[in-house]
C-alpha cells in the first residue's frame, strides 16, 4: 500500500514527508525528480513575498541508496528559509518561549474552526499547520508517485482554465504544454494569459484576492485501476477526496460533470469502439477517463475549483477570540491568486492516487515486477477474449 505522511509548520524549521510502499529499484534523484516540481509550485503571477524568500529544494534523507529506492520508507525534507525570521514566535523548546498570540481570526480560513476544535487561545497554533505551505511536502510525495507512474507510461500535467471571470474553453487532448510552461499563469492561451494577469493585478490594486479553475490531466492511464466493488475503492471518489483536501479547493469536477448535469444522456455518454491490435477506446471522453469507479483506458482528467484565498490586504470583519469583540481580521503577507501553483499541487495529488491504484492493480516488491505486470495487463486488454 502506498501512503505518505507530512509534518511541519509553515514557519517552522522544515517540512518532512515520509513515503511508504515505494517498490525497490525506482531511480530517484531529488534534484531531477522532486525539486523541479517544488519550483513550479512556487511560481505563477499573483504569488506573495514568501516565494521571494523560499527557494524550495528537496533533500532525500532515507530509503534511497546509490540513486535507487530500497523498498523501505523514503524520507524527504524541505527547509523553510523563513524559519530564521520566525525563531522567536515559532520556538520549539518550552524554556524561554513567549507566544505572540493571534486572536483575530480570518473569515474563510481554518483559524476559528481549529480554535473551536482544540480549545486554543492562539490561532497561530492552527494557521501554521493549516497553511498551504504544507502542500510543498505533498508535491514532493507526488513527485515520487510521478516517477513511479513514468515507469508504466503515465504522465500528469495541468493548466489554468479560469482565473476570476477570465476563462478559456476546456480541452483535454492536444494541449500545448510548452505554452503552459511559458505562461506566468500556466494558461495555454496567450491572450487569456494576459487577461488573467490583468485580472490578478486589478484584484491586488483593490486589496482583494481571486480564485479560479485548473484542469489536471493524466495521460497513458491503463484501464482497470480502481474498483466498483466497494465505495472507498472507486477511483473517481479517491481522486475527488485527494484533490479536495488541498487548501482553497472547494470542488472537483470529474470529466464534464457540470455539462452532463444539464444534458441528455445521448449527448453525454462515451461510446466505446474496438481496434484490432490496439484494443478498446471511446469516441469521446466526457466521463474523465473513469467509468463505474474504474479507469477505462482514456486520459483521466478533472476540473479543480479554487476559492479566493482567505488573507486579504483589506481585511474582512471578524471577531477577536479573546474578547468576543468585532474586529478586522488578522493579516499576514499573502498571495493574491494561487490557482497556477494550486494546479501543480493538484497534479501531485492525482499522480499520488493513480500510483497507489496502479500498485494495487499490478503489485510487485520491485519496479521490474511492477512494470512487467503492467505491460502484461496492457497486452491482455488489447485483445478480445
């Protein structure tokens, strides 16, 4: 079973992730396989000053020897450079510690919910862990999953489909990924990219924030991942849960779900076909590559909807948890729009779910066994029984 755990606070010394269940023999290099995704997560027009401080780089500290995994847990750390500026209020040791309490909670953030859950009198205890900084560790775990998926011909990409009111038509096939990489908002349409940048700048000028939508796509996904046998094994449900766990994500649309909800069945369902020597395919892919909780051999894709982030330059009205008085919400430096960066996190979570489902399907203690089983399965499903 593939699983991971993360630890660390936004302004603590480091983030740590432990990835368990990785087969032995996977070539893994932090600088080549993990750090580039961390840097992509830091980019995007609308990011705040924190990204000017951090220069995220992964350090693999266990589970790899000579550039290949050992089958034991892989541990990865990501240093927080901003820790130097927060040693006082984020001190780990009890002796000499003096807290600088945060009592003015932010609407839309986990601040108040966390305070009510744990009985804290300081929202700093909540916001440090609820912060989206934690997603850097997820991106590292997703990079390990991506390396595993590449062994069986699966790749994962994303692009920004909407920021605020500016949107492009959703496309799955034929996306110009080079254009996505050139865009500061990770949108393949040059005109829309400029309009999105302008929208972000206007929101900054108004001391506000913007949300939007990203499209995340996994190509080369073999048929048969997931299961309809139990509710918690359905692939679409697992994808939705994983991506919805990303801070600011409030909705995951598997395939053309919204369009399907307002259409007739004759305009929605993907008609299958068979080609000798190639196997089964579909004439369309509105289901997002998953049917009945099982991958059907098409690209797996989803639209990911991000709310505007909660920390505003012009704070909303809130409450002070110490006095109960109405106040302006707490403000710390923040982003204006996180959709381009959030899309990279969504890639990581989709890669994670697919890698886990692939290991369940194909098994193997080593990458060689995993690849052999996947190839045998591909040959089998390319033939009529």
